[in-house]
């Protein structure tokens, strides 16, 4: 009888190997149809009119001229007279017209008078904190600082950034035969319909959701949102299909941002580098939403004698959303920068310093101290730490200063609840069905790998069906939970299908069903390839009906196939031109802790991608708001800067994948490697130029200001 | 002033000729408006729009008729009026490269060009470079090196990379960086692209 436990590391066929993603052919040829690409007969184009001011009320709104335009089929007022709006970019009205061009003209024809109210944009000063300040205290902070030989004080900050998904948020939908068909760009295929029941007036069971591919989410696409509902209402009112995707400016202003974070930090050290105390007063802004929770001090949460406070500044920006590893990159930057500054003041090598204080970890990762030591040593070797490290401030002549920096992170990454079924057809073909979504993780490919591994057949015999809410439900993709979830449910389903098949074919091999295994394209008596039949022949014995195995996470036989808690460290090698303030990445090294790897190729891509996203938020991207007008000044992709091909330097990725790592079970990988880049790069810049550039991104103006 | 005397196809109106008819001296006199008006009237028979006009675009070797207002970008014509959705709309202002196509073999942002400007020129979209069943060497190489995640930027990179390989069969890493410098990715898939293009170059030479 087949069991759902993962095979021994040496007994895998395809699991953990480098498999090219199955949707590569449709993605590279433009054949993949994203929500934005759906085009239905008679489809209307929806658009929003957005608030041009950061805070205000509607004095009057007149849509009659827009409504009178030929081809404008529905106009909907979202904010009526007297209604308040809280940020520039907030929706005021929406309409649907027969072409995009006409929709733009019609928006121009809507006349709105605004009453402009006061706004608050500045989140950099603690004076603007309002409401409750969350505080906690451990040990004796005064005594901790009294014990210290060096007390370092500094300010550290992380500017707000957006998600900037290349496919903007939105959907296409159509009412047909009393039911609703929706093509959204979403991280939550199974849960999407629930968000549309009110606007559609339909039960979720009558709402059909399809999302085969989606163009980036990063935590910002969990729900149907206002745009999904408005699109549904427009389609309902017009009696025609409607496409409503956000324009880029609206996307950047309204569809998600990572909260800013700032902190005044005080660190106490003994001469030998032992940390004796920590005090931080932190704050941040998530726009009109909360600012999320920081974890200070990050990773080194067991520093004795610590006092932390965190407040929130409400600003007139669009609300924050979960952004890949919520709270972690900011907490990491604040902690690792403050600690490295303290070490520099004490004249201690940062690698030695971090290792020395690993007894102050507060992470749930087992054996964490040794894990981080091993990972730091590997990273140091890979980046050539011994040869390149120097005390703070590159003393060589010339304007180009070079430096190294490092950081450590931690993440949970347990699999989410998931369902899947596996169908074995009499012709030998196999389907795995799961209503999960592929954000670029390679979900489809992971399902095929797991099922092919379980059934001992080639991957091309397995068809993976995802992205449709008629399939067995899966949870949203958030928190690096997807691969752990779907690998468990699909392994369970495949195991159950296989056992059902064994029961039907066992007599053909003259043994009991529990004496069979599927291996190398055959069904055979365990360990006896001589007594076997081909997979095809075994399937033919099923008769005319396929058999199905259902599976879930948690698995039906109680075996735990996933796990949680990883470490990981990164080092950066940068050059800084002190005349221009430009920072160049020479190399980034990521040593990433991980459990059982399903697809090594896509796993490595996740880490590379995280490093590149990290370089972007460390050096370039920032949502810049004008304090006077309250408008986002860079709501486009020219000035909301993403790193380009030549900006990212050499990237070296080392995956921790020993027998010990493999045997832990599957742990999600999306978030952990995106946590450390900001801190590692900031530390490398400080090491290069001799001073801390306190706030990310490390733009030339900030670098020059720090040097001044 | 443009030095290219070539008239935009489908138009009988040349900006240079128009400016010539006004003459440099006229600008200083009250004649400007009158002369200009005359020129516009004379050209009016060739001016098309502002309503929809019918144009023929040569896309991936096939002629396709489409009715567009002159203000419609080539990208919107490809995506909304026809069904070539491989070119993606991301920034819609010539920054991200997700809408990259080839115009007479040269890479161009289709969001920054009007559909009417493309009449009479050879348009190649990503769909014209290969199909899922018959991938080009570069598409295959992108898949092999996993130079994609969500895939939304990928078509633009494929087109830009193809343009590079068409003119430079032996690109260096710097050549690749430069050729792909007009395209952006959010998932962070640059790492696989240099090897993908280098190996496609090798494969293409091997196959020739």
C-alpha cells in the first residue's frame, strides 16, 4: 500500500529536480490569457474617475453629459454629494463604454466640484503618531544600558513602496443565463466569488471564477475589491460583459502599498560586542489603513533588557496591503542596521559580532544558532568575506568606495489548508485538480511533479488543472503557504488514487493490494520488478471508468508533509560613488534555508526574484507623495522605479538542501529571501562610505546627504 | 526638424512640406495664421479622423483590416480591436517594454505609436515568433533557464531578445543587458535571461 510520506531523498525520481515550468510555452509565446487579455463579444470597457485631491468631499457631481454620450452605457456614482474621500486616487465614479477611448472622453465629461479638506502626508516624524502606542518591556532596560560600554543611538527608516504588479488589478465579467462568469487577476481563486455575492445578487455557487495565469500579486490581490464589485455592477446594469482593469496611476495609488517604518533605536554593547540592551521607538504609516506590526528587535528578539514601542501615523495615502513578508523587511532593516552600527562603533567585525550574539535569537526555528552559523559561514565563503572585509569606511583613494554588509531573516511558511483530487483514467492518463493559483511560483508544475513522483509515471502523463473555482478548493496564496499546501493535498490525493487502483489490479499480479508499488512506469510487487505490469496495462484493468482519489492538507492518513520555520542570510558587496551618491550592486549572496524542495528550478527562481525585488526596494522604488498637494508624484513606471536588467549585479544563490533539510517537509519560499536585501545592502553601503544612510531606498540624494 | 523626408504611410501630408509652405519669414508676419489655415485646408482631403477610419495592418505576415480612431495606439489596436494580446499593457507610456513589438524588424513600444502610423509597415508581435507547439529557440531557452515567473513581462523580453539576436548573433552579456534595458520585470526574472539569450544564440548557429 502506498503511503503519503515523501520518498527517501535517494529514492526520488522527479521530486526536487530542475523541472521547467509547464506554462512556459504559453507564457513565452503570448498565448497565455490573463484577465487583462480576456475579450468577450460585445464587451464594454470600464474606467474609474479618481479623486485628484488627498482629502475632500464631493460638493457636486454631474454625470449627465457622460451619460448622454453615444456608446457610454452605464455611469455609476461611487462618491455622492457630501461623501468624503481620503486619498488621491480614491474612486469617485465609474463608467462602461464601448471603447477605451470613449470611456476616457466620458470621464472628462463628468463634472465634479470638490471641497478640499486638510490632509496629512508626513510619516517621517514621530510627532504625527496618533492613537495607541503599543509598548512592551523585558528585563531591566536602565541596568542594561548602565552595563554597556558603548551606547549607540540612531534613526532608521523604510519608505512606503507599492506592489506595482505588472498586470494591474481588475477583472472581466459577464452575466449569462442568470449566472456570473468572472476572469479576475487574483491570488485567491477559491475565495474570490464570495466577494461578489452582494454586487452580483447571486450565491457564490452561481459565480464561476477562472484565473489560469495572473500577472503578479505579492500580497495585494486577495479579494474581489472595489474594482471587482464595480465591474460586476456595471456589467449587471449594462447587460453586457465588462472589463475593468486599473490604470497604472490608479494601480500605484490605490491597489496596495507596504507600510513605511521608522524607528529611533538605542543599543547597548559591551566592549567585546555582547549586546546588553535595546530600546526602540518605532512608527509607520499604512496610509488610511493600519501600519502593520513590526518585530523589534528582529531575529535577535531575546536581547536582554529591551523596551519597544510602536505607533501609527495615519496618512492620506491608499491603504496598505500585505506586501511579501509583511513587517519583516522593515523590522530587519531597522534591527540589522542598528546592530551593525553599534558593532562598528565598538570596532568589531560584523560577522564576528552577529555570530557572537546568536545566543539572543528569538526564532521558532529549531537549532537556530547552528543554522545561522552554518549559513553565515557559507555566505562569507561565497562572497569572499575574508579577502574583502574591512572596518567601516573604505580608506582607499578615489571616489568609488566598496563595502560588504550582511543580514539574517526568518519566516514560517507552513502549508495552507488545501484540497485536491487525482483522476487516473483507463488510458493511463492522469489529471490532478486543485483550485489553486499560479502567481509565478510554478504551482501547476509543482502539482504535476508531486503526482508523477507518487504514481511513478512521467510528468507528461499528468495534466494539472488549476485556476478555476469548480475544482477542489485551495486557500489563497499568501505567506508562502501555497507549495506546502498543494504538495500535501496532491500527494495525499495521488496516494489515495493509487491505492484504489492497487485494489483493482492486485489480483492481476497475484498479490495483495498492500504489496504493490508504482515505480518507473510500472505497477509491481514491492521490490520485485519481475512481477510487474506497465502503468498503461494496469490502468486498462480499471474498466471503462476512471478512478479518483481525493486528498487534502491535512492529509487523510495524518502524515505531515509540510513544516515551517526557516532561517537564511544574505550578504551584499556594493560600490558607492561618493561624488554622485550612486550605489552599484557588485554581488548579492543568498544562503536560503528550506525544507523539502519540490522543483529546484522554480525554487531558485524564487530566491533570485526576491533578491532582485530586494535590490529594487533597497535602491530605487519609493511612493513619493507631495506634502503640499497630497498627490503621488510618481504614479507611473518612469519615476516609480524598478531595477532593470543591468542594475542587479551578480546574484549568487545557495539553497540549503541536505538530507536533514529535505527530511523536514515542504516549507514555503516566497517571502524569506525578500526580507534581508534592504538590510544587507544598507549595511554594505555604511561599510563602504563610513556613515549610515538612514532611510531606504538609498537614492543618490540620501547618500550624498548622509555624506555631507 | 526631422530629417527623414519619408511621409507617414497612408497620409498625403508631410510636416516638412507644410513647414516649407509657411516659410521662415512668414512666421514673423500676420500671414502665419492665414497661410497655415490654407495649408490645412489643402491637406484636409488627406487628413483622416477624428472618427474611426479603416486601416490595414501587416501583422505577423498577414494583412488585417481594422477600424480605429487616429488617436488609438498600436497596442490598443492590437489588443482591443484585434486579438493579439501577447503584447501587454502595463505602463502605457513607453517605460516598461511589456508591449514591445518589432516594426520592420526593429523593436518598438507599441503603446507609444499610433495604429495609423504602423500602416504599411511590417509588424511582428510575440505571437509571430513562435507558438506553444512550435517554440522559437529563444522561447525554448527562456523556459529552460526559467527566465519568467508570472509571465506578464515575458513577451516583451522575448521580442526585445529576438531583435537583438536578429542583428547580433554573438551577443556578449553587456549586449544583452543593453538590449533588454528597455524592459522591466517585477517578479525579478532577469537572472535567467543572459544565459537564455546566449544559449539561444548558440542553438540558432547550430541550426543554421
